[in-house]
């Protein structure tokens, strides 16, 4: 800044006011401002962000914690978060906790040590102990959880309406005339499993459709999101061995559906000619697979952008010394009909 002052011919105080866009800058003439800005550009001046943040107690950094970045569920969410933060001139700091509780605790500690202004958690297969996050409330740090419903006044959340989504998928198969339907449910440890099964049972009751318990299988508990492909494959093989005929299979998520389609093909059963298959999530490969997958779309990128907006609203409230309360939102799912389903023959 002293170099800019020397180059422009103005005092360091005047240069500081202009380059920091201080309130007094509006009283400085346009020619003076232009001369200082030209000198700064010529010398390649960049403000010391760390020093500025120490003075203002603001660093415009948001911590993003994902539990397994290899999960295709994460990618569009992160894109939505990043786009929204970019528009607001905030910098995301990304951590991947590898589905390890000890790593979650350590990464959270490091983010808090760096005084991030807010936190966004992208939940998937790891149960988050809210007691771990109690420190956020003490520090008055706004936080949002994506993909898990929370009942807390300190952490906001956003997720898809899982029950409605599962109902959409079964309604679609029922409308196509399928009555003998196999189901691969999610792991019992995963929060999404119960509401999706509620949606299935609710619709089945409403149309008096019988669910054959011998055509229901459960994915095993696992911290590896990619394991659902292998699980879908193995469980479909098991369902076929039970010798109970089914014309459609409703998979817990898209990766499970891909595994099911692979097992059906291996057994000489064509999708959708002999067995329709549905998924859930609408991850990127769903549109590219052969056949392309009929699935329930979660608006993942939009959920990421909304979560970023929620945490920024909280930061503004803290900055303006207003009270803010946690917000819990459910977004509507959308059925995307592609090639993997057809009317029952």
C-alpha cells in the first residue's frame, strides 16, 4: 500500500480508504480514485485478505463437509453450493470425512479453528450425532444439513420428500399394469429407508395391492455408497432364486437399480421387455445407462444452492446481530420416465 501511495502521489491514508472501499471513500473525488486504482493495477497490488479478516472478523469462508465424495449423490449438490457461494463472493473449504467419525470430529475442529462463517453438511450414509455439532450453537455459527431431516433449533436442513418420491415410482409401475413387483429396500441404518418404504406401503394400501414379503429384500448396512451396486446385483440374484415371478423391480436407489439390471441381464431377463426397473436419485449415469433408467429425481443441484442460501441468510443475521432460527425444508421429487419401464405384458 505504501508503494501504491508513492506511485500515485497520495498519502497512505487516502490510498487505504480507496483500496479498502471504506465509508470515507465516497468523499474522495473520482480523478483521485482513478489515479490510485491505476497505480494499484500497475503494481499488481492485492489486498491482504488475512489482515482484512482479522480487522473485520469476517473471512467469507464456508466449510463444506461431505461424508464420501465418491458418492455420485454429492457431485451435483457440490456444484449447486459452489455456484451459489461464488455469486455471493464466498469461498468454500471442502473436507471429505471418508465416513469416519474420528475424521468428522477432526475436520470439524479444523474448520472451526479457521473461523469459517458457516457450515454445510452433505449427509449420506453416516449417522451424524447432533451432539457433535452442539459447539456450532455455542459459537453462533449457522449450519445446514443436506439430505437428512433434523429436529433441532440450531441446525437447518433440506431434503427431498422421500415418502412422496417412492409413492411416485410405485404409482408409475401400477399404472403400467404391474402387480407382481419386487422391492429392494435400503439399509436399515440409512434415514431415507423408512420414509421410502412408508410411501410404498401407503400407495399399496390405497389401491389394495398386495406386497409379497418373499419379493422384498434389504440392502445390508454399509458405509460404502458404491456397495449398493453390488448389493442390488446379489439381492436380485437371490430374488430370482426364490422362483417367485415378478414383472417389475423397484430399487432403493439408482446404483441398486444398475446392479439389478446387470443381474437380470446375466439371468437372460431383458429390461424392460421382461422386467421393468425403477431407481431413485437421478444421478448422472441414469440417463446414460442402457436402457436409460426410469427414476425419481432429487433436485440435487437446487438443494445445494438452497442450502448455501440458507447458510448465507444465517450469516447475515449474525452480522446484523439478529436472531436466526433453524429452517427445515422438504423439496418435491419428480418422476423421470425413461427406457427401463414399460407396460406389463
